[in-house]
C-alpha cells in the first residue's frame, strides 16, 4: 500500500518548494503594491480645474456633500449630481447639512437614488452627463475611494475630461496610515476592491 501512494507523495514534495515560493512572491507583491497604493492617496487638493459639472460618489456622507456644494458655489461646475442618495434623504437634508448653500441647492443640484455602489454611481453619472451634454466632470469622494471611483467613471466616460477632489476626514489618517489599525484595515479593503475592479471582475460594491 505504501508503494502505491509513493508517486503522489513524491509529486507534492517535488512542487512544494515551487508552490511556497509562488505564494511568498504573491504576498510580497501584494504588500509592495499596497504600500504604493496607500502612499499615493492624495489629501485634499489646493485647487481643481473648472469643469462642466461636479459629481459626488456616494452622496450620503456629510463631508462629501459639503465639499461638492462648496465647489459648486465657487463656480467650479455648472451643476452638481449627488449619486447614491438614500431613499429617506432629499433636498431638505441638503438644506440642513449646508444651510448657507440653499441658493445652489435650489438651482443647480440633482439627486440620484438609483446607484447603490461605485459601478452604478459611474453608470448613472454617465447617463446624467449625456443628458446635459457635459464633457468634463469633477469627481468628489473620499481619498481612499478616488482610485476605484475614477477607474469606474473613466470606463463609462472614456472621452470625458475628468478630475477629482479627495475628501479627507479626521477618522482617516493618510499620513502615517500604518500607525492606525482602523485606517490600515480600511485601505487594505479598498485596495482589494480596487484590484477586483481593475481586473473587470463582477462586482456589486
């Protein structure tokens, strides 16, 4: 019986070192490119070029909404789309979050309730831009979300001129991120979702 299983055991012994080497190489590459990803996340920019319009992904975060409305008020875009609003949120919600921006809320803001993930954010934005004839957009979202959001938007609007505005809150520490377990965990999760999206695999996030 022992001689019968010998070839199988020999097979695993033969390739064990190669498999281990491949696994270690994969872990090393994953870690190396993750560090590059994390270190290249941009904090809030000093400025951004004017565009036809502004879009917020996903529009339920107070800091993102305030930032988008500020850019609209500065004349950085003609109109603002907030993509991914919750069903129980409306224009009154925006008025509560930014009472000093009521004029712009009334005149120049559209709400998207259809999108429920980054991919559909991009799809709904592309439809909205096509309706209005917009060829340039400013994307507003959290700094760690920008790479994946920009990737999805670029795929749906390949000829548009796109720029981004990274929103950074006190809860996310981009500087010395490795010293904050919460931030590190957040960035690893986003990095994995970015790789998944980059590969074009089915996604619902």
